[in-house]
C-alpha cells in the first residue's frame, strides 16, 4: 500500500526536501498569475538551517485543473487549517506582490486561531495593506488591457503573450488572483509581534518607498526596508541579493525570538 498523503502536500512545492539540520522553516508565497516554481532557485542556495516550502495555490502548474480562489478570506482560512499541523519548527513567511498580502493575512489568521505566529514576515513588491492602489481593478479591464498591464510589469513572458492558446490558459488564473487583491480590504487589527522586512524594486511602477514603508505600522517588532535595482520582478532578476538580505533578517529575528520570554 502507498502511504496516505498529508492533506497539505498538494499545496507545497519542495516541502518534502527535509533538511536534518534545519532550525527554521521558510514558507514562500508567489505573485498573482505565478506559481511556486519561482522559488526553485532558492532551494539549493539556502543554508542547511533553513528548510524552504513554497506554497502552490490551485489553478496553476501541477494544480492546473483545480479551481482558483478569488477571495482572500477563504484562501487564508484553508491555508491556516492545512499548515498548522506542519508548523513544527519556528517558521517565517516571505511573499512577493499578491503573495505578500497572503502571507500577511495568513499570519493574522493564525493569531486569530490562537496558533503560533511566524517569527518573521518578509513582504516583497507590495504596497502596505492599508494603502490604496492607484490602478484600476482588473475587473474593469478588458483582456487586452489586463494583458498589457501584466506585460508592462514584466510578469508575462512574450512566448505566452503571442500564443492565444497559452493565454487562454493563464488569463483565468490572472483574473482570479487579481480578484483576491482587488477585493481585499485590510481590517483594523493590532499589529503583529513578528519582525517585518519590506523589499521593493526602485523602478517598480506599482510601489513607492513611502507606500512600502507603510508596512511598519503592522509590527511592534523590528522593521526593515530593502531596496534593489529593477522593476516589479526584481525578486527574479536579483534574487541572490534578495535572498541574502532575507537570510540576514531571518537570522537576526530568529535570535531575538529565541531570547523572547
């Protein structure tokens, strides 16, 4: 007989690559229209003390045939239910763009349930949750307009943009993910106790340093801002630098969490 699968396994990429020496878990969340494979290069580059699990949302990559989520609340409730039994080690979250919002709301959902919170939250390429976007909601855009927006951000490879059949596959995912972001409202809650690091690209048209710095109000702990060359997808082009800065923040936050009463 085959062993029964953990209910959370289909949500995780690289989650089975256990590191015996790991002292902490890092859960990573992808951007709108993307998938967990964006973190593939991170796995081997991380030190043995950090075990990486990338969250794979339904509707893409190896979960292509599953329906996408279109709202934040049911998504984070399901993530909290599935991941709570797996949070054995001290853990941290890192999310890019939409993934930053998902990671943030998941941390708050865990707190609502009385579960352990992450010791660190990394938010990348995303304005603070309370800041209103200056861009029109995707629901108000035609497919052509939405495609142009995603291309402008650098999030749609040209080989996909030129192929109608491929576009037909990815557009429902993009619209569903934008539904999560566009319909999201940041509820008023106390700040988290974990440290927060914000990462942004200096040429990102979606976020300014001031908007990114607004994440500071969501923590009573240490807050750090890191800026990098590049556009919205700087996390892919200078990923080694992003990862290096994140590792330093994780180490510092982990040491402080160890000494916290």
